[in-house]
């Protein structure tokens, strides 16, 4: 496929994503595609676009009590507590932040919040198209919590 063909496909897939059935984590169908792009939103406001090769599992991971799996919840907790700067030292690390009661409470609230968010997805198996679709969809929907900054 040429790059122009990929971009054309991405635009079509994005439209499919925006028009896909709406679910919550609790109402996920038993059968979902394995690979694709997903969109979390609240009150029709796009919040976060992600991509995965294990869709059902990945969506459920966003609500688990694990800071490395529930990455969107962790991001929401960072915003709620104002602790936006990542640290690569023990002090200020993910584990350290979760020892702080204020942050832990925010993380737990975020996981519950995600359980109740609307989620939509579209299947995409090609890794290149998947990566471009994630960026395109985050940009087009103006998803609040997507950032493609380098760390």
C-alpha cells in the first residue's frame, strides 16, 4: 500500500470509529476484534484514543489496580492531583505516587470513572495503519488526554 492509500484508509476507519456502537467496560460484548483503535469519551466528549493488539483485555486493563496497565487512569490521576511531571527516579515514580493517599484516591476514582465511560472501537490489524489511525483519531476528535510528547 502506498502512503496515500494508507491515509485514505485511515480517514475511512476514523469515520467508522466515530460511528461505532457505544459500550462501557461493563457492557463489552463477549466477542470483539483483537487488534484496533479505541476511543474513551464522557458525555460525547472524546478523552483518550488508544491502540492495541488485545482489545478486550486492554480495555479492561484500564480499570485494574495496576499503574502499569491502567495507564489512562494514572494519567487522569496525574491531572487531578497536578502531578504531571514523570520521574524516572524512585522519588516521584509511579509506585511512589501510589503511596501518597491523595494520589491513590485519585487513581481509584479514575479507574471507576473509566468503568463508566463510553468506549468505541474499530478493528485495524496493520501496525502502520494502526499507529497513524491512533494519531489521526486523537487529533481529529481533539481527545483531551492524548499527548505524543517525547519523554
